[in-house]
C-alpha cells in the first residue's frame, strides 16, 4: 500500500490525500477521477487511500514491541540504543543512495540546503521543523515520528502495567483531541502534528492495547462504527481526526481474515513474510527510486502503461532493498566486531 501510494500520488494529475491535513476537495477529486477514468482505478485508489498502510505499519510496530518487551524489565537508554542502532546504518545508506541519485539526475553535488536537511535527518526531530519532514525523501517523515514513539514506549509500557490496557485507549483518545486542537488552532506553515508522535500516538497506543489482550477481538459493532467514521472522515474534518484509528481497525480486521488464506498458499505466504523481513529497506529506498518511472508515466499518460511502470518500479525497489540490506548487515557486523575489518578469505 505504501509503496504504490508513494509512486502514484506524485503523478499528475493527482487526487491529493488527507494524510497530514484535511481537505474535502481531495475526496471530490478522487471520485471525479475514478468516474472519468475507471481504467486508472488502481492508480487513483492507491494515491488517495494507500498512505493508510502507514497506520497498519505503526500498529504492527507497537504490537511487536509489546511482544518483545512486555514481560521484560528495560531501561530507556539501552532500549533506545538498540532501536536507533538498527536505524542509523540504514538511514545512512539511504542518504548515500540519495546523493548518488542526485548527482546523476542534477549533474551537481547537493547544495547547502540539502546538506542541512541531511544533517537534520540524523537528529530524528526534523518532523517538528518547518518544511523538513518530507525533505530529501518524502516518505522519510516516518523515521522522525517512529523514533519519537520508540522514545515514549517504555513510559507507555509502564502505564499499561500500572493501569491496565484500557489506559492506552484513554491515551489514544487524549492524543486525538490534542491533535485536533493543535491542527485547528496552531498554524505553522510546513508542519503537521501528523509528522510527529503527537498525531501517530493514537494508533501506536492501540497496538499496545491489543497486544496486551489474550487475543485480538473486534466486534461487529466496532467494525461497523469504524467503517462509518472512516467514510464520514473523508468529507468532514472533525470526524477525520478519528479516521486514523478507524482505518486501523478496518485494516486489522482485513488482515485477520486474510492471514489464514495466505498461509494456505506456500509461495504467497513466503513472499509476504519475505516482504516483512525487508520492509525497513523497502521503505528507505522506494521514495528515492520513483522519479524516473513517474516522469515516464506522466509523459505517456496511459493507464495500462502507468500500471506496468509501477510494477517495474516495485521490482527495482525490492532489488535495491536487498542490496541495502546486505550492506547494512556488513555495517552491523563491522560494529559488532569492534570496528574490525573481516578478512575476505579464511585459511
């Protein structure tokens, strides 16, 4: 969902999407484009709805953190050192890829503005800085937000242990209200609460809530309510603030139904698990690799060709992600061995 969205939503004419801010015109354009160009259904649907894959990604992240640390005593420093230590080498390799692509595309080195943005990426706080969340590579806004959520995870885990899972629902609701207030009354150009932990906290808390339960149970009434909220959230700004939690419940329900079906097909199941294992690397490189294929899609403006180019793009993203994963493992091994270079042969 995320990779298709990142590809299709920058192709003009674009629907726009209610991801970091709300506009009812985006949904109107989506309906208009679908009605007038039904052959482009995949393109416009991915463009408008695909970014909600981020919410499922955040949910799975917090769910997995609880499974890994829910019964352990952790210190904030050791936890953050391990989490951030896994991200820095991958981010560094992504920046190297950006610079290589920039030189080949622009025939010059990055300027001071780009170098400043690169340095800010290593702070993990750039989501709060105007016009920096989507610099270098648009999808990288997520790095800043997820590291902030990691930093708050030990505190949320403590709250869960002290007050129980329902406390996480209270936190989720509280941060929806905070996001609503900030978004409505604090206008700083080039920023959004959804670039930061503030806007993403409700879904992150929801993941911890479900992870603390014996099993995931979503009643029909909750599912129907979520569908209604999500549908209305496309046309009403006040309901939109609740739609991120609503779509997470909807996608989670769909995943629960699909997983047993996927497991019946050996190769499909292996492909899904493989995709999960390299998801970080797919995420890092996909935003950097789309522009050549986007240019071709805009030049020829053909529904079937655009869809074919998206598949070529995805295949190349997988290939480059594997290369980045190999290099990242070499870096991690280099660090783990005390910065010693491993000999290329053994006696």
